[in-house]
């Protein structure tokens, strides 16, 4: 069994401690996708973060392995390590150049989505005006497919996500998203989006963030309930986990340089309260309880193993080069 955490956040700072990754490893996680930048982060910040994170991984090879292939994940598990990959949240760090996709892939970025809540020249954010995937966005999807990177639709506008899934020649994922049918929130996704993702052969990974679970103190049972909804709708082979735990380290300032407006990226009109966002995550220990919680909502032990990582391992095996 492989336990796959599809999205987690360290401070976007090259000196960020990897101690939270140790906690995930202790909780039984075998692979984690760590964010290295969002649309509001300029390229110089993203590159500094990637360099710092790569150095942290290289400095402790007994703990961490930077994964390029699924075989690396299996090798890390066998060696008692945790495999790590990177993800980008938004197309702005691509500088409108499809060629940048392959560069990021060479540095360890294994998945990307194209818009972080707001529109850009490539795609629509889920909290902005719907336009659909742009012509440049079509070329970007092709570049992601060619680079062997996972195409993600989290944070993306609903219409635009459907365009991306139609344009992709490979399975598409939602690395951290929840069913709109259970909780009304602009970041949650419709049954149409869930079905479209499954039709690509992809996986919807359930988030553990309170806003999207509909519980101010989210529990493992909430995560399991959302996973069960997706499984009932499209089949258990299309469900995964992306708790989206944000590991804050107050001593580090990881804000983007210059003029940065959090209220633009997380608008109050969309239901965000920045004062409480830092304490709205399920705990790392959720991983140790997930298998039983999934069985408690009616899944078999084999089904739970698919959700906790084997589904994402399958998709990565189809996509990564």
C-alpha cells in the first residue's frame, strides 16, 4: 500500500524547515507533493524556494527522496524514506512561455494547475469571471502533457476546468478539492467536474480544509464522507487524498515581495476569513485514522487502499516520464 498526500504547504521560503515532512512520514505517508509557488509569487521567489527545498532533500538522503518516477516512491518506501515532489499553483510563474513547463519539470515539479482563484492569461480562477481556457492555455496543457507532469484543476474556474480536461491527452486530477453537492463553496467542484475528471481516468483528491468540508473543526470522518460521495458518484478508483495542510513557521516571512493583497486572492465575498484560515486544517494524524474512517463509511479495506494512494500511483504511472 502506498499513502499519497497530493498537496501540502511549507512556508514559501528557502529556509523552511522540513520537520513537517518528518511528521507526515511518521504518520505513514509515502509520497507528498509540496507546493513551491502560487500565482502571486514571482519567479525569483519560486526559484529560490525550489533551490532551498532541493537542498533540504539532498542534505538528508536517509529521510527524503526527490521523486521523478513512481519507482522512486516504491524505492523510498522500501528504504524508510518519504518521497517528495513539487507542485505549482498557477500559470503566472510560467511567464506565458510553454517552454517553462519542461524547465520546472526538470527541477522536480510533478504537477501544476493553471489559476490560483483568480484569472490570468492562461486560465480562469474559481473566484473570478468565467471565460474558459485561453488559446495560450491550450498550448500550456499540451506542454504539461509533453513534460510528463500531472495536470491539476484545483482552484480553477468550473468552465475552464472542463476545457482543460477536454484538451488534455492524459488523465487530469484535482489534487485538493471537495464536492459542491456536500458543501456550497466556490472552491468546491460540481458533479459535472467530478465526472469529467473520472472520464479522463483521473482522480479527485479530497481536501481537509474546514471551509470546504463544512466543519469549523474538521475531522477524519468529514474527509471520509466527502471521499465516499466521490466514490459513489464515479467509482472508488477515482478518489484520492490531498489534505492541503499548511505548515506555518511564524519566524519566516514568506509573503510575496512588493504590493501583495491577500484579500484579492482569498476574497471575503467567497467566504474566506483570513483571521481563522491558519487553523482550519485536519491534523497530520488524520493519515493514521483514514483507512478505518473510509471503511466506516462503507468501503472495503482494498477500496480504502486505493483512495489512500494507489489511485494516484496509477495515474502518476501513466503520466510521469
